[in-house]
């Protein structure tokens, strides 16, 4: 199936976060080189500071968040592009009134999340 | 620079298409495994049937289009997820009143576009 709606993808709770869900839009089985996922963090929720072994390529779809990447703090919103290199500590805090939603693509490589907080 | 606005990325005309522009949001130099681009096709514009040597992982951001993937024809709109395997002929026709905009990520592998029409 080459075309689908993101709303039809399974919604999985992200245990490392709070009020955070994830949907696999294009899986690492379907995409030979990388996967596309959609995350949604409800207002007040977030992901604690952590590292991954793979990079993240992200586009913000809606809402606002305060994110840290390394030592930098950013406020991001719709249409912001975010690149998080492999191994760099990062965190998310959903702020504002609507869910913070973003696309996050990752390569088909081994990954391990390490919580730092 | 880890966070940017897509509107700040250079806009390049796509010569293989009509009324079609492309912005590199995360380049193959920055992303070690894949690149993220944003395409926009004005109403009435499109891309003729063609093949690429790499797969496309896409998310529709706005507008509507009639696309073909292999022998299938789809009408796609905001929030549709599109996977186009490497080597499969595909085309785009922007329909409706607003620009058809979508994210298209591709692996950092050699690619050649071949126009079939």
C-alpha cells in the first residue's frame, strides 16, 4: 500500500516520555534505508534529556515546544526543521495549548535510547 | 544550525517539472544517511512520469494532487503518507486551488531521474 493516512497508523505510547505517542508512518521494513515516524506530545508532556545512537531529521507539523539540543535551547513551532545528530543529548517540552506534533525520520541502524536526567 | 524555518531554505526550480520548486531542508551533507526536501507544485503544475533509483518517503503538507505510482492512481491531500519504492514510475499533477506541498526524504545514494513520458 503506497498511500495511506497518518491517522490510520497505530498509535503507541512512548514509555520514555510523558503524554507522548508515536506512530510509524513508513516502517524500517518497508523503507529500505530509513523510517518515518510521527510523534505527538500533549501540552505539559515531554521527553526527558536523552541520547540516541542515530540522527533525527524532523519537521514540526503543529503546536509548540521547548527543545534542547546539546547546550542550546530552542522554541520550535510549525514549519521548523530540526536536525539532531547521533549521540547529542536532546529533550522536548510541549508548551502552548495544542499538541506538539512532528515528523521524525531515522535511519535503519541499531539504536538505543539512554535517558540522562 | 540544528533548528531552522523551511521558509529560509533556498527555493530551486525543478526543471523536470512544471510550476514545481524544491527546497533542501536537511542536506545529504548534513544528514549522514538521508536528506529531507520540501517540494511545492502550483495548481496546474506537475511532474511527468519518471523513475528514480532511490525510494521516496513523503508526507503531504497542503494542497491536493493526483499521483500515479506504477499502475495505480491516487488523489492525495494533507496528512497522506506516500511511499514510492526505488525504480517505480511515478508522476504528480497538482489539482485544486492551493499549492501542493510535500516532504520527500531520500537516502544518500546515487540517483538518476529518467523521464518516461
